[in-house]
């Protein structure tokens, strides 16, 4: 007589209990996973429209559809639902999206890191800075270029936080950033002072405070402050607002929405007869904008420019760092606070 098969403890614990078998995990080596498929997926997930996504990628729409079908086949799951009216992410597509974006970012950063080593060997030094900062750093950059003709400077204009991101991702090798009395946060050991123009306020010539030789901070009580959006340079924004006495000192803070290469010029354009905006001290070489005046504030607000880099500098970046540290000695303290 044949004995009955043993009864599973799980079956004994509860009749009808079912156990799911784990699904097969895709083997990327076997399917030949392609980052271009991720790029297509992320574009379509962002646009949720085949036509716009194809235009963004400079693809023909049928080619994009083919890329998405190929990726879905490799993953073994539909990533989008689509009909004649709309395209939407499935639950699988929603789960996959952050990993796809992270993979693309990692691939771009890896390529940028390799490119950085090639730049160091070739004598090219890509940098970033803001348009306003460039006016005050120009003398330093020109003197460095004269001292190191073998280095090819390639300066790109970016907002301060964008410069930090480009530096972190190896898209540039150095940046020039605004700060206060100390180096920008995170760059204490990888920075050198290049200029200290000091900071005050700019206002229309018709503003009542324009008649004063300098403006005490308590005279700003109730004024309207014109600023750039905080998300463009959070640490600089906080430094300025705190230095002027805090947000509570002002009746309101107006944030400009249209920003060009010169944030300072854009903030000047937003001034009325009852508002002020922070500004570095206008240099003797700058032509004062018609209808506006600059006034120092008391107590003074520190305003400095620093060249920053990451890690141990090599090649052209090392030349820049060494030059800045050797030639740009700390200036008269009054310059940093006037």
C-alpha cells in the first residue's frame, strides 16, 4: 500500500493557503540592456505624449514607439497604457522611473568624470560663474590667463547652485561663487579668495534714502526688498537677507521671475520708488546705471568671491588653485565689509 505524501506544515496551518513563486528577474547581460532605451522611457514618462517626446529626442515617432516596446519586452512588463487620447504610466512604469533617471544620471556623471581627466591632460579648464560675479572676477581671470598661457579657460555662465551641481558632476573643474566672510559652505579646504567687493543696496535715484551717504540698517525698516528666487542660490540668499537684518525688517520681499545673464540688472529693473535691492559695491570701472545709485549699509554686509574646486586639483585646476592662493592674499578687511 502506497503511503500518502507528507502534508506541508503551511497546509496544516490554513487550508487553501497559496504561495507565490518569485518572478524571474531580467538578466541584463542576456537581453543587451541599452541606455538609449532608458532615455526614451524617461522622455516619454516626462511628456506623456509620443509626439512631444519624439521631438525632444529628435526621433521619429515610430522609432520611439519601437524603443518603448523593446524596453517593455526586456522588462517583461508594460510600462505605459496608451490609447488614442492619452499616455499614462502603469504601476510598473511608475516604479521603474526613478531608477531609470538615476541610471542615466550615473552614466552621464561617469562619462563626465572621464572627460575631466582628459581635460586635465589637454590643458583645458572649464569653469562656471554668474554673470554678475564675472564682472568682479574678470581681473583675476585675466591675470591668471596671462601667467598661464598654456591653460585654455572656458567660462560658462550659470546660477550659483547650478555651478555647484556642475562642479559636483564634473561638468566643470572650477567655479567662482559668492560668499560672506568665509568660503562657500562645503569648500573650506578647496577654495581661494579672488575678490571682496563688499555689499550694500541699490535703489532708484528718486528714493528718499538716495540722499544719504550711507544707509543704517534700521532705515530699511518697512522697505520692499527685491531679491532673486531663493532656489537659485539658497546659501547666498540667506546670507544677504540675514545680513540686512532678516526678512521681518522688510514690508515684503519681491522675487524676480525673469532672469537673464545679469541677475543684478534684472533686480534693478524691478525697483520702484519704495524698494531696495542688494548689490555688490559698484567698482570704479563700472558705469553706474542711469537713474540708480549704490549706497553702503551700516553695519556692513560681507560680500566676497571665491574660486572653488573639488578634491585634489590636478593639471590646469591645480595651476589655478596655486595661483589664486599665492597671488590673491586677503585684502584690507574693510573691502570685505564695506
